[in-house]
């Protein structure tokens, strides 16, 4: 049985740190799940690392549903959260509920959306129909990026107060957890101590209740942006490119395929065939 929303909420009470990783495809999601990661997040960062967009703005509901279905086929253990992409929830509560429903039908256990107090009513609407919601404050790539670019949030007293207020209102609206993206570590700590639900940090310091990373960043597979907070555990892209170069060279020098990589006909059948076609 995979982890439930309540299991993740309980981890904060039990003072157990929560590991979250993004996942978008069957193969990598199978490995994340096997590693015992607590939550797999089908993030709209898929638009950048899987589809090559400059940012997350162009991502569609159809794309998010496809990624969510692939990850859901791979998971046995983790909770599965999927992002609502840009403009799938901002225009109306009805949109937000319908699109959350689509992600749940695609295999997600919960949805995540960006925004502070301004999203409280929308979140209540989704939670009221029985769909668990994860909030996301601090840097909000779908909108902060349009006005400010990549910028640490909560560095001044005013912005800290706003973030703390946002977190409280999201909790009241019913979120089961809040992602804190690029929030100063002091403010992330205050928020984590203030709310009773788990905070999941990305670039927000050690005092969050859990941490999330984009899987391609962790594995060293995406070079376009290298955020300071994204710890690389390996340099997989170098190994992959080297293997592909070796393959190309083997093809060019006829080293590949070798006998163990091909299939043979029955020798008698081959003899008859040659006689028949006169070769
Ligand atoms: O889309 C994403 O990957 C995210 C995480 C960075 C939290 O929202």
C-alpha cells in the first residue's frame, strides 16, 4: 500500500523528515519509488526538463495528465502529487476543481498549486470536493518569474510577514502541506514552526519538515539552469554522453552488434533458403 496524505502529515508530528522528488516518466519514477522516496511530485518543471520550454508557462493539462499517468504506473510506495499548470486554476474555482479532478483521474493522490492568500478560496473549493491540496509559496515560477525572475523571497521584514500570513491562510484553507521555494531559511524556519502541516523546502534551508529537488538536478542531467540549492549527487549527463559516443564509435567500426546481440536462422532452413533463391 502506498503512502497516504495522512502518513505524510503524521511524519511532521513524528519529527521524521520528508523526502520529495519530482518524477515525470515511468523509468525514473520506478527508481525513485524503489529508493523509498516519500512523495513523488509530477511538477510542472516537466515543461523545462522534459519538454525543453524556457519556463513552466506553456505547460498544458494534457501534458500534466500524461506525465501523471506514467508516474502512477511506476509507483508502489510514494504519495503522488501532481502540479496544476499555469492557467488551469487561476480563472475560476470551477476550472480549479475540474482540472484537479483530471489529475486525480490520471493517478495523482493530491494536487499542488502556486499562490498565497489569494488562492485560499480556490484551495477550499478543491479540498471541499475531497481532493487534497499542497500549497506552494515563496518563488512561484508560474507568476513570480514573470515579474521578478529568480529571486530569494522573504529577505525583508515586510515580505517575511506576507509569507507567514500566506502560510497561515493556506493552512486554514485546508492544504495538507506547503512547498516553500527559495524562501530565506530564517523565514522558512518561522513558517515551519508556525503551521502544524509539513513544509517542504526547495532552496529554503534545513529547518523545513521535508525537502524537494528536481530529479534531473539531483542526477546531474539538466545543465541549462544550475540553482545553488540543487545538490548534485552524480553527473549522469557526462556518463550518458560518453556511453552514446562509445555506441556511435562501435557502430561506425562494426564492433556493434556482436554475435550475442543478434538472432540466427536454423542452419538447415538457411541452406534450403539459399538453394531456393539461388544465392
Ligand atoms: O514543478 C516543480 O518541480 C516544483 C518544485 C520545484 C517544488 O514545483
